């Protein structure tokens, strides 16, 4: 099985080199770092560590992921792994994410950080729980996390027709994967404190509000109309 890793990056020069080296494991053919408009030396550090660097100047987490996928298309892998560039994803969990796909037991494996409360800010953990509850109640889709550390069969990812260019990317993938009938497996992963710098999402009020709004907007687009307006069209939300 051929596995490639895609890492979207924005100003992570303090950690990206180690992340690339740690994820360059047996079974990983290449690591693709997508520089999403960094003002620092993230791309340079990633390249020095052995990554292929793709530049996507249009800001957005989903935009960076889509650019990474496009870079793989000429010579696609069997499996693509998505990871963050801040060092919060434990490289020791990589084989656990890809293993069930290699064994033919899953098409999509999501790393769930629910056991790492000390490394996930409280407000981020609360937002994850709320979004997962909304998916469960509104769509009948059960997940415990929206974590970025995930592996998916590349052919299956193609079929999902991903379009989100922002922070709705993770929840869009999870909804589309469930609706497409993919074999989905959630496994616990260890979330670590970021290795350097400050999160662009949970590290600032603006980032947290912006990402939360995008995730909720993405969810709302997939919810049935009656869930948002109520059967009587009154505009109330009914669980």
C-alpha cells in the first residue's frame, strides 16, 4: 500500500521541519506540505526536511487540502493522510490510522482526540462536541471529533467531491463519507500541545469565532430544512 501525507501549513516554521521528519516513516512514500501563504520560512524548512512543497496563496484550510490533493493526482497514492503542521498530531499514531485501510477493513479512519483533553483547549473541545451532537441529532451521523488527523482511501476521497475551501473541510468530509457509505472507523489518537507558535484557530478569539461559524454554516447546509425551521416553518430549531 502506498501512502502519502498532506500537511496544510500557515506560519509554522518552528515545528514543520520536525513534523515532516517524524511523518517520513516506512510505508510513507512522500510528504506534501502545502504552504498556504506563510510569511515565515515554513516552506523552506519543510523542503529542507524532505517534503515536497506546494504553494497555495489563496487562504483557507480546505483550499490548502485541495491543493495537496491536486498535487497527488498525477501519481496518486492508495491512501492519503491529513495532518497538522504544528506538531500536535502524534507520529506514533500514523500506522494505526493507515493500518485498517491497508487491511481492507475501512475506507476512512478518523483520529479522535477525545482522550486528550489536556492538549485541546476547552473552547475547542466544546465546539467539537456541539458540532458532533448537531450531526448526530440533525443527520443521524455519529462521530466524536472533527480532528484533522485522518486517513482515507484516495479513490474514495475522489468520489466525495470535496469543495469546502475553509474550516468546514473536516466536517464536510465526515458528512460526505457517511452519506457515500464509506466504511468509517474512529480510533483514539493522542493530541499533543503544539510544538511552537500560537494556533490560528483556538489561539485567538477571532480565529475561534471564524472557524466555529464556518463549521456551523457547513453543517447547516447539510441539515434537513425541517431541522432548521421546524415542521410548521416557524423558524425554531427542533431536535
